């Protein structure tokens, strides 16, 4: 089960310190996504993160930074997908999908794909999407070439509802950073609760039936 943490989309005080602390204490892939950031702002964040963690960073935008830093891979939004096949990645390639049709059409063209939102989004108020989760569940039982990562509204309360789905991993955003990270919420506790929930559910699923 892959665990992915997306960065908060905008900057907040002491953000890099928070990122480093989380990466020191927990094992996850970090997607660096700052839609309004400039190239040099992306570069500065990576420079401040110790080099041993760079291999766990996936870039959204500022793709040329892979020439300077040994990052894990590149991620392309649906809007960027037209350039994704022109850019060679030194690592993984991934993309974001919001329908099962997209997933089916792109299978095998990316190492993994986000499918969202599987639940009501925490970070985007009012964003629920229109996925038919039963259809998703049936599709995930079939052989496929690309890994599928569940994204959207996942926290310790909603994660157990994914039992029985063959997702290859989950991606987190609002459940860790909250809707106002500038208030310095306890990010480590937020992440730890979800990891404990994943571990607990894994054990429960392995218990023998009476």
C-alpha cells in the first residue's frame, strides 16, 4: 500500500520545517504541488529539504528541476497531460484522473494515476465528484498495468470504507494539513492517526474468520 502526501497548495509559515519533520519520521512519497509557485520557489523548497529525501519527492510543474535534483518522478495534471509524453522522466510518471473512463484510456501510459475524489474533499469545500464507487470497485479487481491511487477526503474515519477496494495506495492532503495549516495544526498527529488506522485495518483483514 503506497502512502502519498501532497503538499499544501499555497505556502504557509515554517512549512519546510514541517515537511522535513514528517519525512524524518514517516515513510511516504511526497508530491510537491504549488500551482501558483514560480520555478525558483520550487527550487528553494527542494534545496531546503535534505538531499537524502529528494528521492521521495515527485514534482508537479518545474519539471526541469529533475536535472538538478535526484527526485523520484514527475506528476502531470489532466491539463498538463498533453506535454507529459514529450518530457522524459528520470523516475516515475504519474497523472491525475477524475473518472474511470480516463483511468481505462491511460492504463499503461503512467506508472500510477490518482483517482479522485473517492470521498468528499477536505481541502476543496463542496467538491464531491461523481464517481460510481461500485463500478470503481469492480474495475480494480481486473488486471491492469498502472497503479491506481485513491485521493480525496481520505482520513482515519473514511479510510475503512475502502476495505475491499484493490487500490494500490492512498494520497492525503487536507486530512494532514487541514484547511488552515497557517494555524500550525499538529500535522504529525494527523498523519500518525491515519497510518495507525491503515495498520489496524490491515491486521483486521488478516484475522481468521470464526
